[in-house]
C-alpha cells in the first residue's frame, strides 16, 4: 500500500503532457507527440514551455497497471472470463460492448463469487438497470396488446363485410380492384 500511496502522490505532481502548439491549432489533438523542430523550445526543454516526456515521471514498477485499490484490472466480456479471476489479486471491468442483459448477469455472478468490480457500484447499477429493463418489457407488452386488439378488430370488420356482400357484389369489387391495378400500370 505504501507504493500505491507513493504512486498517487507522484501522479498528482506529474504534468499534463500535451502536444506542442496544441493550444494554437484546432486540428492538433491533445495526445503527446515528440517535438522534432530545429528551434523547438519544448525539445530543448526551455523554461516557461510545456514539459517533455522523459525518465523520472513514471510510477514505481510494482504499481504500474494496477487500479487505485491495488488490484490488477481485467476486462471481462463473458462468464468464461469471469471464472478465471483470482479474487485476491484481480478486479474486473466489464467491457463496453457487452449488452445490458449480459452485463446484469455478469454483475450478479461476480457479486455471488465475491469478485470486486472496479468501474461500477454494483448494487446501485443493478437496481437502476433492472428497473429500466422492466419498464422496457412493460412498454413492449402494451404495444403488442394494442396491436393484437387492432388486428382482431380489423378481422371482425372484414368478416362482417364479407357476410353482407353477395357473390355478385364480390365479383364487382374484384373487377374494380383489377381495373385500378391496370390503370396504374398504364400510367
């Protein structure tokens, strides 16, 4: 833990390494690019200019790649990844491209096994997302029920109309429909 505390202190002192002239040009991104210009003040490490990436700014080797909690971060996409986790040394982060349904299942299993999730508050997340899923399913059911009612109402109307029409009237309607189709094709 002493090394982790040291790494956190060092991180606070570490400058934000930004690309030279990032603030002068919109097209430049914030990402660090080593300066190569002949008269570059950053390359020459002149005072008053942004710091250059160099040895001495790194954290201790033992703490590199560790989470603040001191656990190694493992990205998980399915249950087979979850089974290969060592609870005492590793914590999990669920990948962003995992579906909500699978994410909930993974979180429940991780909670059962006592595996620490590093990027979420598991209890809060589960309650919020399960409510959200239930709302979605309720909306879907309501839509399906409305659709079924409309379809049954249409069927009832068509049945009543067919009963009222005689054979001759049915033939006349079919002729009219064919005439409509023929006129549309000619135009």
